[in-house]
C-alpha cells in the first residue's frame, strides 16, 4: 500500500500499483468462494453481552490506518464507536502504520503487548510484503510468529486475510491467499478470509476506491467492518465475557 515510508517495489509487481484503476472491476481482486460472509448492518447491543475491558489492539497497515480518509471514517474508528455505544468501553489501540510489513509488525509487537496487555489482537498485515516482492514463506513465517507472540501473552487473535489481484499471476495470488488460511489453521485462530470482500468484487468497484485504485474510500469502510471484520471479531469479544483468563 502506498505509504509514508520509501521502499522499492518489485519490478514485476508495479502493474498492481498502476493497473488497478484501469482493469475491469471484476478482475481487481482474486476472490475465493469462501469469502461470502453475512453482512449485518446493525448488531443489537444485547448480542455483545458484557464485554471484557481488556484493550483491543489493531496491528495493521494503511488499510487500517485511515490512509487518505478524514479522521474517524476508517473501519477501526467505526468499530471503536460501536463498542463505545455498547459499553462497557473496550479501549482500542490502533497501532496500524501506513506501509507496514509483517517484519515491521514483528519488530513492534513485543513492546505493544507489554505496554497495553491486550485481550484481543487483530493482525492485518501482509499486503505490503507482496508489493515488495517478499518471499511468501517469509510472510507466512512472520505472520505465524506474530500470532505466537500474541498468544504467548494470553491474547486472543483475529487474523485478517488479504488477496492480490490476478495480474500478480493466478498461482501467486492463490498461494498468497492460502498462507493466511494456513497460519489461521495452524494456530487455531479465527480468520477474516478477505478484508475487501464486498468492496473489491463489486461491479462498480472503481467507484469505491481512492484515485490510487488501492485504498478504499470512506464509504467502503462500513462494509469492511460489517461484512468482514465484525462477524469474525464479535464472537471473540463475546467469549471474553465468560470467566476470563488471568492476565
């Protein structure tokens, strides 16, 4: 994702940065059949129960850092407002940085865990690894280590999957999508299969992205939250209302 840091992009992957705005909308992203989650437009407060007040930590990249958006319109801010309305307040720590890679997340997570002692960690990283042409094995290993670090501190983990457009090559796109499933299954953590499902696969997808063709507009973030993140995250939060682990 374009970012505030300067990094080279793998020459064979530049088409992803320049071509999304011009390729046909159905081909913007490679989707799998397993991405069709429900889309609740308003979950009653009663379904959330009495939630734990341990912090919720978001470790992500520009897709979670409100890149190109007015403050308060990204999915993390929308989620925080929803949690605040349900009460009791769950502190939300958005440690997302535009341009972040899995390696960058690994370098920051230990200090974040120590400082905030989160009850839940949402890991939304990996897309920038692909943009830089990093090894899929490195990305998978880094994600696995991120999950292990969080679990070692007795935090629940939600892994957020991403997919690459087919101009990366269908084989690469399939392998990239599969690594998130592998990590989630290995560590037995819930997975959001594709963060941009319901946005990138729309017939009018171009109208839902910013001019760069990569970052969703503000109107897409309620869809990201309601269709993709919330249905996976809510059961994890609800489980924390039960007698909690000693932290």
